[in-house]
C-alpha cells in the first residue's frame, strides 16, 4: 500500500510533468509561428526555416497506431 507521503510525491511529479509538457508545446507553437512568418516574408534561407518548421510539426503530431486484427 502507498503511504500518503509517496502518493503526494507522485502527484507533485505528475503535475511537474504536465507543466513541462505544456511549456514545451507553447514553445513549439512559438517556433512554428516564427517559421511561418520568416518563410512567408523572407526570400533567402527558406530551407532552414522549412526544415525547422517540419521538425516542429513532426514533434507535435501523434505517432501512428496500427490496428491489430
């Protein structure tokens, strides 16, 4: 059986992981917006911004799941 102190510790750890996840998602969205602005407004170095944009979108998309029969 879990003692109250360990269940509180795991609850705090879960909250900490959620905060880190949401912060990462916010940062990724800021990078995506920056990439889109730079790709649409600038003429040079489009490859760098496009690569960064595609990497960020790949990070945000969920992995595919195969159906088992």
